[in-house]
C-alpha cells in the first residue's frame, strides 16, 4: 500500500555524504496544530512512482495567513513588503542599506547580513560567481545545482560580498541557466585557474573596497575545489516545467533531483518556488 504524507512545502534540504553525493529530503510543515512536520527521504524513491497533489491553499510561512499568491517563495504580500529577507538587497547585496539605518528589520540584518560571507566560483550551467553566508556552504551550491565550487574570498558583510561579486560579474556570469543545468553534468572546469585569471582583473576594485572598509575587509582564500554529485538516474533532453497553479497533480517516475528540482519523465518541478503550498504526497 502506498505511503502518504500531507503538509506545506518547504525547500528541499540536502547534505553531502562521504562520496560527495547529495542526500535530499522533502520537508512538509504541519498545516494545523494537530499535525507534525514531516521529512521524506527522496534518494530511496528514485526510480519509483511519486505523486504530488496541490490542494489549492497557500498559507504565508511567516504569518500563517492564507494568500492567493505566493510572494518571494512563500510569503503573503504584506509580509513580503515588510520583511528584510524579502527586500531587493537580498537579490542585489551590493545595494544593502543597513548602514544607512533604513533596514526593514535591523536585528535580522545584524544576524544575517553583518556576518562573514564567501564569494565563490561554481560550475552550474557554466562558470559563474556567487555569494553566500558562511553558514550556507555547501547548501548554497547544492541549491544552485553546482557540480563544482570554490570559495575565493571571505568578507565581513553581505554588502562587501556584493561589491566583490559585481566586480567579477563584469567578466563572468552571476546567474544559472536552470534548463542547461538540468540537462546533465557539465564538463569539469579548472576553477583555481579561473580564479587566478580573474582576480588580477579586479585588483583596483578590491583596493577600493579595502580602502573604504579596512585592510581586512577582503581576504583571499586558498581552498580546495568541492565536487558535488547528484542522485539522477536519467537526465531529460528537453526540459519542461510543472506548475502547481496550472497542474495541481504532478505524478510519474522520479528520475532524480538536482538543485531544488525534482526530475520526472515528463518534466521538472522547482519545489522551492512553491514554498507554502499545501500538498499531499504519495509514494
């Protein structure tokens, strides 16, 4: 008899095992006080029938109120416009305005933005630059579907990481082509050689940052490249995506997981995009 579970979608959680293979779980938050949060181990389900059924209700993951549309991956509109984690500076860290006294939630900013960040190179759909908090490695790389990653700088704040990232983004991409990422593993890139080539090109920008924030604001790192393997039995040659708003039932053989995407025979679904959607799962 199939196993079933019900709850509100949260982003996939993931860990690297000893073989650098990502082990994925699908968390389902309780949708009422009588329920318990559940977590479904996904790797053992690859190659098996897996069904997701959206029940037509979305509840804001911050305030719990029902919302017709999910904003910023799981929030209602009022929360989206008042929470610091939904501000534009989260997408564009170089625009951080905490130091101006205009942060929506100064205490949240202190905890999440005024802390050490890493600037890294990764191999997702191609070579790209990215940033993340010190607590989010290797989670950030996994969420983006990176097959290789290399931290190259450590900085003291999110703003500083954004300034370094934008400097590097003049020479390489800072976004992932999700369709290309889902078509398979890229050819390996010599990330250390790329770093050695790119960093001299931004020396003046780095000097400007250290002049403004102090000589220790940007620390060059000498780390090993991290290789990441994903539990995928078969990649798709043509990528189409499922959308709970248009297709409330997503079902089929689960072929694998990469990034935040579940891969089925006939398409993929970005589970993070549908955070706070109340669903039932059968497997």
